[in-house]
C-alpha cells in the first residue's frame, strides 16, 4: 500500500532553479492549477503555458519509494503512451523528482450501471492486453506482488501482458476514448487481470457481482480464463482489500473491501 503525502505544494513553493528547468521543457508559465485527486505526490498541478497544458506530478527526491514509482511511470510510458498521458519531460533537480505529462481532456470515468464510459473502457482494456512484452524493461510480476494474497494460486494470475493493476475511476480518463493514468505499479500479468480489477470497481460502483462478471466477459481474455483463475483473483482481492481497509479505514477503501467480499460470496467462497 502506497504512502500518502499531504498537503500539496504550490508552484511558488518549488525552488527557483527547478521552476526554470520545468519552464525550459514546458514553456513559460501562464498559470498553475491545483489538482485535488491523487494523494501519493506532494506536487500535483496542471501547468498552463502560452501554447500547451501539462500535468505535473512531483515528489521529494529523498522519498525513495515515491521516486521509485515515478521511475516506473517514466520507464513504461513509451510502451503505453497511446493509452495513457504521454510523458513530455522528467526533471530531477533541487531535491525534487518531477514528471510532466501532456494534459488529457475529459473526465474521470463513470463506472455506474449503464454508463456510456464502459464500452470505451472495455475497448482500451483489450488494446492494453495486446501490447507486446517490453524488451529490456524489467517489470514486477503478479506472482511476486500477489503471492501473499493468492498463495499457491498466484501462478494462475501470471502472464506476459502489461497490467496497470490499480484501475479505479480516478485513474481512468474518458473523452473520445478511455486512457489509463498513474502507472506507479506496471506489472506483467494475465491479459485479463486489469479487466478483473475494473470488475471489482464496478461492484463498488453499484453493479451486482453477476453483472460485473458479465461485463468482464466482453473481454476475450477474461472469457477464456478458467473459473479457477478468476476465483483466485477474487479471493486474493478480498484478502488484499481487507488488509488495506483495516490498516487505513478510509471510506472508499472500506467500500472496495466490501465489494471484494460481495464478489467472493457470489462465487461461493
């Protein structure tokens, strides 16, 4: 579980040298707009320049875990940029590590029943599952990350597809298409893994577990997965979110844990 860093800093809080380096990449600042969503970076803002907009995401350089996740985002971006926000620049200076992404128009996904965003999300999930394994890039695996929750069944979650693994509504931006943002934990997984992650979020958003699974079945990879593999995912998600919600009982975490329990009960666990 990632650490939370608050409160956010403003543009003027940043060292002057860092601001100059960012402006050298993005253009001269016109105005900076704070972003409320996302809690794992101290710097989160939309940078407006004379000709473009960028989303800035930054962390202190001495926050090693956060810098590591930012390096993950920078490394995976060339492979998934058509399904995400393209990385425009990466600046590390004056005690800060800052990523600058091309700004995405649109809105955070609506995952509620009947939402017009759902078909767009399904299309993007299928495109993501078809991306070849990156050469020369070492990614963590689902066996490694989920072994504590899936136990001996962790291998059922394995595969060579690039998975986001944290797809909730705030990490999905929708305009003409659905884009997936905040790639802190890119992972090699089964090609249906991210579809299942969205399925869990559908239950949290008001779908029944049965309807969430029916939506997931639109993914050929999910439809081809064994019942044992899907049950292994659901059981692991139940254990994972029980741990997360117990350690940090924020309302949304409790709701996702409840959704995982509902899905597990639907499967007779």
